[in-house]
C-alpha cells in the first residue's frame, strides 16, 4: 500500500510542472502566483492574472523586465506544436525562435526597433551506429569482421536572416534591423562519424581480424522558424509656443505626433496624456515566453492648469519641461516660453445723431403695406393670406457679396432691392439644380471603374480568336507558296493580329486616357464662361419681360439637355466594354465597317461635350453684343437648343449607322475575303 502511494506522489510531482506551466519563481509575488495556479479559474483568466503579476505597471515601457524574464526560462523540451526532426545520426532535433526584444505587438503586428536582440532555444540527440564484432571466421558484415564507430565532430549553429540577408548568429545575439519583413532563425546541425573497418586476413593455419581502413560519414540537418516583423523607427515630436499672457494667465498652444505618452511639466502644474497601455502576453506553451502588447487608451491628467482643445492655460510657466515617448524612442527637453502681453482695447460706444426721417420712412412703408393688405383681402378674401405666408416661409440662402446689409439707417433704399432680388431668387431656384447638373455632366470625368471586370471578360473572350487567326494564317503560308496575293493577305492578317493584341490589352487605359483628355479640355473652356450667363437677371425692363414670358421654355430646354447628357454619360461609361470589340473588328477586313462605327461613335460621344462648351462660350460672348443685350433669355434658349441638336445628331448617327448595312452584303464580303485567303 505504501509503495502504491509513493508511486502516485512521484507521478504527481512529475506531472505538476506541465499542469501549472507558468514558472512562479521568475516573478516577485511567488506565493500569490502559486495560489492562482491551484485556483479553479479559466486558463484565459489565469493568463490575465499572470500578465498583471509579471508586468504590473502598464503605463510605462519596461523592456528590461521582459528581457530578464525570458532569459531565465529554461527550455529543455520543445514547446507545444513544435515538430521534431531526425536523420541517420541526428535524432529528435527541434528549434524554437523564442523571443525578439525589445519588441511590441500592436494589432497582431510585431514592431521592432533598428537594434534588437533575438533569443532561440534548441536541442537534439546524436546517435552513432553500434560497433560490430564477428564471433568467428568467416562471419562478417559488409566485408567487415569488426567495425568501430567514433564521434568525430558535432556542431550546431543558429543564424539569423532578415529577408534572406544574414544578420547574425548565436543562441542569443544582437542584430541590426534596416527593413520590415521576415526574420528567420536557421539551425544547422552537422555530425561527423569516423568508422574503422577490420577484415579477415588468412595465414597458414589460422585467420585473424585485422585493421583495414577508416571512413568518414556526415549527417546534416537544417531547421528554421520565422517571425514577421515591422521596423518602427519613428521619433516623437512636440511643438509648444506661448500665444499670449493676460491677467497673470498664459495661454500655450502645443501639438504632438508619433507618441503614446506625453508630459508637460511646470513649476506648479503639469499635464500628461497616455494614448496606449502595455501588458504582457505569452507564447510558446508551456514555457510562457513573454511579449508586450499595446492597447488603445485615452488617459489625461492635469494639475493646476486648464485644458481647452490644444491649448493650456497656466499661471506659472517657470521650469517648463517636455517628455514624449513611443514604443522605442523618447525625448526630454526644456521649453523656453516667453510670455506675450495682450493689449485689450477699451470699450467705447460710438455716438450717432438721431435721424427722425428714418421713422417717417418706416411709418410710410408700414402704411403702404397695410393698404395693399386690405385691398388684397377685400379682393381675394382668405386665399391670399396662405399664399403670402408660403412665400415668407420659403427658405432662402443669400451669399455675402460684400455689400452693405439692410438696417434701420438704409431701409428705404435697401428694402426694394431685397424684395427684387428675392423674386429673382425664387425664379432662378428651380433652374439652379438643372444648371448645376448640366455643368457637372459637361465637365466631370466619366467613371469606368465599375465596368473593369466586364472589360476583362471581353478582353479574355477576344483572346480566344488569336490562336485561330494565327493557325489560319500559318496554314495559308504553308499551302500558298505559289500564290503571292494569298501570302500577302496572310502576312497582312498577322500584322493586324499583333496590333490587335497590343491595342486590345491596353484598350481600358487608352479609353480612360481619352476621357481624361476630354475632361481637361472641357474644364479649360468652361473657366472662360461667365457663371451668371446661365441665370435670369434683371438687366433691363425688356429682359425682365422676356424672362417672365420664356422662363418655362428655358426650363424645358435645360431639362432636355440634362436627359441627353445623361444618355451621353451612360454611353461613354459602357463604351469601355465595346471599345476593345471595335478595335478587334476594325483590323479584320470583313468586320472593318463595324469596328470603324464603334470607334467613331464612342470617340464622338467622348469629345462632343468639348464642342458643346465651345457653343456655350460663344453664346456667353454674344450676349455682350448690344444687339442681343435685351434678349438674353432667347440667346440662352437658342444656345442650349444647339447643344441639344448636336447631342441628338450623335444619337441619330448611331441609330442610322447601325441600320445602314445589310447583313447579306456583310456575309458576302466575309465569304469573298475567306475565299481570297483560301
């Protein structure tokens, strides 16, 4: 019974280190750590407590603590999930690229400074073949009556490479990091065995096993493990300056970047800001190699000062110092602040003479409004009141033109102008969105990115025809030795095929370039057009009458322009799909007319807006001629009518050309071309 109990105790003690993997002897709170190990907590909760015990100060960076902890870990067996490798002489070899320090994890990205240390653990066994002895003559093994094996050499070396560039070697070494990428640890093991061979030698009446020769055999093994690292060589930067001083309080503006902790200290006050906190995380179970991981935070502390936005208000600015730090860099410097006294102007009230004529004008205006109200009420009764209220409630936005605002002193001259401008604003209100839409459709780049994948499919489908055309041309070359015309046609087809391959592959970018050229040409033209040309204005009484008479016709014309420009925009957008088809058809003789039609159609669609803007520019200049200054509305309607006509001609050209050809004629032409080649 005692033997069984002793066996269970020994087994428990042997398994104990694997059950409680965290080594509590490496931290100060050893007793509390051991209590946590025996507590019935979830592994994630225990890991969080171990992190707090190992790294209690999460507001500061202490890489020395992590370095010391990792160095004290004894890793004599491979971590969980690590594969062992073996060769003829090398057995159970493993490599653990354990730690890089200083380093820090931020959102699963491992950042390192330009100079860092690497730590690796490894182990393996060497097993050389057993010696061989023949018991008696003539027994042997591979010609040997005796064979003795000796370990000649046994070397193992860990080397480190960053993006396949050698950086250093050793279990623990310092390396220089000059770029982000893959940091790899390579373990190279080489075992050399010396073997002495003995063979039977015959004498007169006996046989003896005598030394014959010596051979050497080598077994090598390479193991690697890597980590993806990102170089972090950013320096914190802080700027601070005095703005002004008033009443013993100094206003200070400051700005900082590339930091996670900032401190600004004065003789009697201070301000600190923490953007990130640090805590320990563990890898390589069950040995718990420690790394630092950051978490976002927003911790601000202030003492005897006031913070507003990016400004500090401080009473005493003596002994000013700045401290700023990030993951691997820190600065500490004094700040020379020179207070600037602010001059505060005295309060004065401007004296003004009382003008009683203003009261007379206001009284007459109110009397006039009352009389108009009574007349309208007697004629239209209660219908006019909702209409007036509706007009008053229409929201209006008036841009600041730099003119004098209406007030008590200028109400007599300002009020009629304000009412007049309000009426014009109401008339122009429905035209404004149409005019903005027309301008955008004339000058904006047409987006073709949505059709890129469809263009890729069309390009891929066209590429199917390349092989057939190449085989067909090759067949003509081989079978038409005595016919120079057929050979010339086949040669021309091959030349066209090369051009097709180049242009079709780049058709998307060529089409996009044409759109950009058209957009830039249009933008350069519209900059010369007077923006007030499109709006209804009150230049003279004749113009006002014509605008009231033809404003509805003008709106309909603009609406038609918008519809046609939207049609043009859609056609240009989908043109990127048909453009490679047009290029392909253009260089195939039976289909050349279709290819020319497709290319011409979309070229016209792309550049038609440039010519429309030329028409608008000419019309905006015609309005300034004295002959047309009293009929601006008619010039604008005519202008957009011409624009609509050009757009309609483009549509008409597309429709007419698509129905002009005969399918029978096209088939006959194709048959003749194939017969000529054949």
